[in-house]
C-alpha cells in the first residue's frame, strides 16, 4: 500500500517515547502512514514491534536539524509530519487534523503549537509561562503573530506537517542549526519562496514541562548558541522586536489572570535572556 504520511520522531530514548508511539498507533487515520524513529541511543525495541514502525539509529550529538533531515531521507510518504518524543497528542485525531489541509490540497505547510499543563510546581509553571516550546502554558498566539486567516510566520518543528516536495524545494532543514532554531530558519526559507504557513489550533499537542533551574539555564544557553548560528547568516527581520513584544504580552496576561506567578515569571524571564545572551556571545567567540 502506498504510504501517504510519514511521522518523524528524533529521540534520545526518553520514557515518554513509548506512550507517544502507543498513541500514534491508535490514531484514527483515514490513510496509510508510517512512524520513523531516529534514536541516538539504544531503544527497547520490544515496545516497537509494529509494521508501521521503522527505526534508524544515528550517532549522538549531530544536532536537531540533522536528525530531522535523516527522517525525511528515510521517509516514503508524500506528506511529512513531525512530533517530538516529549509530546503527546490530545486525542486520536491529531494525525488527521495536522495533515487534513494538505491532503485536501488547500495548504502546503501546517503547524500547531503545544500546551503545557499548569499545577506542576511554582518554578516549573513559571518556566512554562515563557512560551517555549510552541507556546507553552501561555499559548501560540501570544508568542507569535497569527493573522485573521490563521496564517503565521512561525513554525513549531515539534508539531508540523509539510509536503515532501516543498521540503525538497527549500533543501530541508539547515544542518548548521545544530542546537535549535532550525524551525525559525525553515520558516524563513518557506516565506522567501512565498509558501504560506497555516496555523491549526485543533492540532495542538501536550508537551512535558521543563523542570529544574539548572536544566532551564542549560537549555537557554544552548538556545543562545543556536541563535548565534542563526544570526551569523540571517537577518533578524524584526524577530528581536517581536520577541520583546511577546514578553510584554506574557507579563500582561500573567498580571491579569494569575498575578501570583508574576515574580516567578520575571525571575525566569531574566535568566532566559541572560543565558541566551551568554550563549550568543560564546558562539561568536
């Protein structure tokens, strides 16, 4: 049977991978699909025994963009869908929803955000309010502009569907984006080719919250390094201003709806900018 959709999952072998696979195998898809896993560590393959699943091991440390590109190369579908191993579809309609506009011939690229549940501790919730990844606890629309027709200039690489022919046209992800921002770079390439990005609220997925101050600092340091990679060969095109605007929206929304989180959000936001700036400087050095 011809495969229409290839679902690609790069993974470090986190335990959240296996519940995600179970969910994907139960998706009520009206079409044929495969699940391509790109692990950088040994997996428990006894939990991956299904004809839809294909596993392709890669060496550790080659970067986000590289592993996504390996998945694209190994795929057989006309449509590529990406989801990360620390995410979970809200129901068994996710694969139908994220690919529907493409299957119907209305769109070429569809993205959706993530939702992080609150109530996991003050620091964890404060981190989630910063909107990363994919909107976090604050929402995609707060973080990035979405117009009245639901088109955006941002991609969430962990919740994305795109025609394989379009990826070929823009030469896939850029392998240089090793530490992140591969989605920002891909969005730039799509927009430069006048390829629209459709935002689809109903395809939002749940994301595991980021926990712990040290891991939060490390993550933002790496994001800073990836921003340095991005800035070395791209114009910001107002991205810095947009980021500052989204920070203002976050603070305003928290103040109006959950003011008791404001000190925590201010603290984590300060550290976010501090360690990303240090990461940018270290990359330039």
